[in-house]
């Protein structure tokens, strides 16, 4: 960019070289750089930390009349490196900000300057009439360090104005406390609002026989947004298409005729449509069987929000009639099949991927589709004696679009006849939001509500939801070191729930349930709350690696990072090859020593910090093999613009060779951590696999929040003794359960030693309070059980960057312990017929390369008389056999009649895969109980299994402890073993049960 700043129409940059104050500043990039007249990455203000809000205040020293403000953030395009240029637009820019001016009494927002999800380097704002002030502010809610190259304020010195008062800045430096603090939190009976109605997910894959239902049941969400493409589910050919239809009267006449007999009429060809709903559909990234998906969600008592996508709207009555039939048909079938009552049309109509649709086009479509879905639901109610409440959700816009929101609100009571009606066409107001931390939602819902009420014909408000929401959109997250397991991310996510609930938000559908793949993200998105297989279950450690230990030649080599590292079987950053920095092509040649038949390969490049993504990944490479001395490309192995640090590829046709070469033309120093070559016939099963393979810590946050804060529970006044935007404290009351829930989120890098005062609540002294936590140590398990003191208080420590849910019973229930009735470990491979039922230790281990070292443990309890229990905890004592960090495993529950431990082995163990440490029929015969994370300390670990016991009543429940492969390349716990005390030991497995006295 040109460093010189220009003036316009005798205006000057009145902010140039003026005094500035900031909430924080990096010592190498001070705040004064933002007004130095130089627009370059070398001269910028950078905040010293990620603590929002970031505020830059400019003292103009005189009253000035300002007609334009320009903000320059991020990195100019001409200064970006090659790696920086591949990042998504706006990756380096400040994303969520607003401009304010001092109005002689308050800080007031400049009109129309609130920006959300900014993707530009320069943001310009013009004001008419101009604004007169002597101080302005840039306020940014991003939850990471930001950089601003320049803030220009174009205007003139105001005439005939006195000198401004000497007003000191009230900006507080945002470093925040860095050492542990002692605080108190008090809960009172005063109701201050309601929790969210809907805590939901956006759908992932959903197929018969998969374990998706099991993980959704564990999540505890009460809604899933299901994606349906109208062209796939109601093709034009299967409704009446009549371009000659040219009047609203004829439209109404045909509509009335169709509704007389919805399932047998001359318009909708149900015989052609019905088979579509029982077949696999992959028209979106959420492949599924439609009827199965709807039926399963209905069985689980999870409401479906059906997203029906199509942009074919114009202003002819022939088009309106065609589209009315199509939306009616899909809504009718969904309501009939799955009791679906919430519907939305065209995802993100204002996004470029939708055309974008024109605003007036969408409003005309709203008039048709709202009528169609309400008619469909009413007709299903009549035909099948149901009592569904049809609701139209819209406009499901992308980002901050106040113009859309205002126009839609104005048109909300005008029907397709052009007449004013007495009800709203939209029942639930929806938009989408990404890339903001918790602080970005402090007033977000209220701001949207004001746009609606200011423009609604009656001034009415609507329920406001985010049908898509995430801390980051995938295009940004995929190149960040953060993952969905990172404390910096999952605590912000927990705070987003809190702030939207505080402002009376109606619902949030997290994006996305699982890390599904697409043509853009071929190995899966990074922003999935669960990990999933994308059609193939890849357990590479189980396959024979022909390259292991083989000699390697390279285009360059050095002692510190030798080429031999790429065949040592170690994928860590400490064992990699690094190329030289020349621009010449780089290559690695593996000498197998003899001809081998090879069927697949995996390549690991860049660093491992981002799990399966990284900014230093190698983007362009290919594999070749020696064919009688000639190098020939292996078909299907060349990648361009690759987004991942790991690439598993099954060859289109097996090759036979003694040498394989990897080559890349990427510039700079390249990093390759490992290359594996797998024998022909030794690879993933051909049976499709779309199962969930694990949950991220953000998913555990969803699970805990849904447990206590869905379904519009009353919120009680909850006050902390400190004013800290990084601390959230909320309390709900579930009348049916007679239970209070408390949401405690600590985003700071220190501990809060917290005294919680519950004296105003009608709870008994001595009541057990259960804490479940997500933190660097816990993955949603019970972190403590506390007894209320005589003053009805408890003392609890909120660890750094942690999320805690407290479960507080109204009455003090009676407690008893139930010890395990049977238990045993099983081991695979050569040990698959051995019985270990008398051992004092139960093992859990995963070693796909050596099946005899796989261990899975079963613990059975008699649960015949505890279905009415108030709360049930599963408790096991154990540790991992080393100090290399947490060992994270799944716990499943199998209801039944008991476990014959004396005869248990790998071959007959309930629902266990014949070869792998893997549980089958999850969601059908086995149910997800949660995750436990063991470390080297011997201690009890606990899970709240109350819902399992209540929802799957049986004489016995057998709990299975298993370390399953979570994703490609997952061998993190190889050689490690969790050791759990068995019923033969003194520290026996037990159920801790609280029942009504």
C-alpha cells in the first residue's frame, strides 16, 4: 500500500499523530503506530494479548467534524508471504469491531459501523451527516491478539467550537489477574430469565447401522438441523410444472384442490418421491438416509429443524406454484414420517454460494414457502391426528446483515397475495455467526432484536436463534494451532452459550456435529465437535509398513534432520526430515531392497500441533515408483493445494517396485515426518464406515450445557464478587427433576478459589453437589462431589481455562454404594481365548500392530432396583502406567441380564470387534456413558450415568472400558496401559447411588 495518506475535498486525516491509548500493546508494535500515517505490516499496533475487548482510543485534541473513517487491519496483500497468501480472506484481519465517538457524555457507536466476520484489509465508513467529536475509539471483540496498521479519520476542525475538556481516558489495561484469586458467588431465588429453548447440532453423516444415534443420545441435545436439497428430494419432474399458470386465483384454486387429498392428487407424484427417502443421499456434505434420520431423531425425542435448500424463485405464478408444491411435499413427508415441525428455506441466501439470492427474491420466496410448510403441517395433523406446531425459520443469513434483517422484518406480515395479515410469516428468526469469542456475544442477540422490533409492522420481537454457530469457521480454524480440544477454544465456546443465554437467545445449533468431508475439505473439516470416519475406517498401525526402517536418499540431508527419520515409524516433530531452502524440487527416495507389492501409502508433512492440519504443511507433492529404472507417477497420489498434514491414499491399482520417490515443488524449507508404504491387500476394509470415532472437548461442553440449560429452564440471579468478563456464572432450575444446575466458565489463565453461597435456595444442608468438568485435565467426567455446609455453601476451585457444571439436588437424598457383581479384562490376538476374571487389575490398552497387547475391560453391576434413583455415579480406581500425560478412553454401557466373567474372553466378549478394540451396535445395544482420562496418579475416576440407568432400565448394566482408534494416524497411546482396580482388589468398582429418602 502507498504509505502516503491523501486528503479528500480539503479534508485531512485529523487522527494523524494524535495521542492514543490502548487496552494493551506489544512492546514492538505500540499503539502510536496506528496513527503514524504509515500503512504497512512493519508499522502497526498489535495488542499484547487476546483478552477482549481490544480498545484503541484517539484523542483528536480539538473538536473535529468527521465524515469518513478508514480502518486498516491484517496484512496488505503485497506484503504477504507465499504461505500467507493461501490463507482464507480475512485470516489476519480484525474480524469483529465497531467505531465509537465521545458525545460529550457517553461513548456512542458511529452509525452503521459494527462489523462482524470482517474479511477485508481495509474497512471504510462514511457518515452523512458528519459527526462532531474530539475523541474516537476502535473497539474489537476478537479473542486473540489483533493488529491494526492505521486508523484514518477524515474531516475538518470544527468551527466556532470551544477547546474540549481535559478528559482523561478511562481505558483499563486488559492484562487481567495472572495469579490465583479468591472469590464468592451467590445464587438467589430471583428469576432473571430463561435458558435456551434449543441446544442443538448441525447434522453430520447419518446411516442405518452407524453409531451416530448413540453419540447424539449422549450429547443430550434437543434438536438437530437436517439438510435436504430440494432437487434431490422433490425433483421438478415429480410435481406439476405449468408455465401457463398466470394468476393468484388459479394458484389458490389448485392449492385448495391438492389439500383436499394431500396423498392422492394430480399434482404430486408420491410414487416417485417415496423411494427417494429410503435411499442413500449424498447431495450435501451430510450424507444420510432421509427416513432413517428422521425416524431416529424422533425415537430419541430430538426435534428436527429441516433445512430445505433451493434458490429457484422468480415472480411468475407458474414458478410460485411449482415451488409451493415442492416445499409442501417435503414438509408434509417430514411431518408425517418424523414429526418434523420446524423448517427453513435456502441456507445463507445472502452468501455467494447461494447466488447470492436477491433480497426481494428471498422475501417473495418466504411468502410462498411459509404458506407451504404451515399448510403441510396442518394437513398432516388433520390426516394423522397429530398436534404439531408448524414453524418457519428464517432468514438463516450469513454474518452481519442488518439490511436483510430489517427488510425481512418489514415484510413479515405481507402474504403472497400482497395483503397484510395478522400473523408473522417467520416464527423463529435465525442467522449464523462465526469467528467471535464469548465477548463478541455480550449484546449480539439484543442488537438483532432491536433491528427486528424497529422494523416489524407491530414492533414485535421474535425468538432469535443461531442455526449455525461456531467459535471459528473452518477456513480459519484449519490454519490455526488451536483445535476443538484446545482450552482457549472450548472455554470461549462455553462462554458463547452463556452470553447468548444471558440475552434471552432462543437457541443455538452448533456447527458441526462431526468433521465431515467435502470436495473442498477432502479429509474432513477441523471444526467438528466429533470425529468421524469418511467412509473408510483407517487403522494404519494395523497394516504392514514395508518402508519401516528402510534406507532413504534425499535431495538434501543434514545431521540434525536426516532423511532416515521418515521411515523410523515415529511421526513426532522431533523425528522429521527438513529440506534445504532452495527453490529446486525436493525429493525423498525409499529403497525397499526388493520388489514389493504396494497397495496404499500415508505421508505426514509439516508439524503435528494442529493434529491433522498445520500452516507449515506441504501443499503440492506426488509419489512415484521405479518401473524398470524409470520413475512413473503412481496414479491418484498427486495433490495440489493440500490442506492437511497427513495424506492416506489407496492406490487405484497396486504397484510392484523396489523404490518409491516422494517429490514436491513447494518453495522454502519442507518438513516430512513420516512416509509409510503398505502391502497390497493390507488396508482399510471395503465395508463403508461413517461411524463417530471420538468426541472433542467442545462436544463435552455441549453435553454438559444441554444437560442443565436446554428447554427454557428458569434462570436464577447469580452474582460473582468480581467483575471479570472471562468468568461466567449462571444457574437454572429444572422443576421436573427438582434439581439446580450451575454453569461456571473460567477463561483466565489462573484459578478462582470460589465460595458458592446457596443459602437462598431451598436445599438441605449436606446435599451432594456433583461437579463435571472440561479442562486440560478432565474430559467431562466428574471432578468432585461436594457436601453443602451448614450455611449451604461449598468451596470449589475453578481451574484455569475450565468449564464446570454443578448438579445440585433440591433435597438431600439417601446414599448407598453398589459394588460390581462381575468384572474381567479381555485381550486380543494370541490371548483371545484366555480368561482374566480373577485378576486384581483390569487393563485397557490399544496396540493395533500387536493384537495380543490390546486390552478391553468389562465391569457389571446389578441395577435392578435403582431406576428411580436421583443420581448415579460410576466410580473406578486406576491409573496409567507412565507419566506421559492423559490416557483418554471411552466408556459404554450394555444393559442386559449380567456378565459371565468366568468364561469371558475376547472371542465372546459382548459387542466387541473380532480383531480391533472397538465396540459395535453403539446406540442400539450399547450406549455412550462418557470419557475418562487417567494419569499416573492412582485415584477414583467418576462418570454421571444417571441418564443411562433411567433410560435403559435392566437387571444389570455392564460398563465397557475401551481405547478405540479416534482418527487417521492415532497411535498416541501405543505401549501404554490403563490399570483399573477390579472387584478382587480393596478399591473396588462401584456405583454411588442417591435415592429419595
